[in-house]
C-alpha cells in the first residue's frame, strides 16, 4: 500500500485500519492509539442520532467516524484491531489505548480474548472539569496491555498523568502531545517503532518523532491525514494538541 506521507521517522497510510494492518509485514515495538469510544448514549437504539459524543459546536456536523457504533460494533472493531497488532509486537510489547469509563470493561474483554495481558489502568487527569451534572468528568483512561510481561523503559512514572485538555481545532477529540510523549517514554526506547491504527490528526506520530521514535499511523479520514502530514513536515518541535 502506498503511503499518504512518509519521511525518515514517520509513515502515514490513508485507509481502513483493519485493511492496512493486514498489509503490514514488519514488526513494531508498541501500539499507542485513541480509537472511537462509541459510548455517548445509554441505549443502543439511540446511537445513530445521538449528539452526546460531538466534541464542541465546530464539529457538530462532523462527528468522529465510527463514534456512533453499538457496543457490539466497538468490541468487534477493537478485537479485530488487537488481533492484527498482536503478531506485529515482540514479547513484552505494549498496546496502549485511550478509552472512557463506560467502555473500559468492553475494551479489557476484547484485549484479553486476544491473549493480551491487561497490565494497568492509566488515568489522564485533564486538570479541569468538563460538561455534565454532578461529579462532572475530569479524566479519561488509558488501558495498558501487553504481549506477556511488558517491557518498561521508564519505571518512575505513576498511573495518574496530569495534562490540560486541548482545544478541538483540527480534530474533535484532541489529546495533548506531551501526554502522548510521556506514554511513549515509559514503554519504548529511542529508535523504536510505534504504531497508531487510529491516528486522527497525528499527535502520536508527532510525539514519537520529537521523542526520537519512529511511527506508523493509519487514518480513514483524508482531511486528518492532510493535517497530520502538515504537522509532521514541520522541522521544529510542535506543541499542538490535536489527536
């Protein structure tokens, strides 16, 4: 498959994650990704028209692709993604996935059925409360799973990481670049190759490049590929937050 963008450190593929993953033949050292959570409503029947997961008014007409899946669809997608990533990882390789509290048990179950070891729940503390009514949300989760006992490069990092939330400019669900870099520092070494099957606008790739890692990103939305390519073409440290 022809890359959408490529340089010495990163490669971007525009296409369906499962199709592209099936064409990757070389190994990677870790997976770090932020998939669609598909958890915005309580009833499955409401998910096709719910606006609960729309990230801000500017994205009201452009919700995250696949974010209205049923729970069954989410579990199937994550299990198929994890299955395709498993043979690409070495023993000890990590699979890190962002998720929220609603879908945490479903993600854990999907990974466990692929023979991953679920190692830890990492909490991203956003430093300020969001929308809601009583005990308003201030965090998201990262599931740290691995192929056997995980290889840990930096053992001095706790499981609560505080980084301020990002303004949704180029993507409706941005993650802080500094947070992605911190996660990579724990489970990878300089020169390692990272894979992001749901790369959005390229924060994992930009963080990997700035931290001396290499990265492969896959994204089905061409506009996000274009945004990522522009970010990665910059030769200076990019502190942007779109994910």
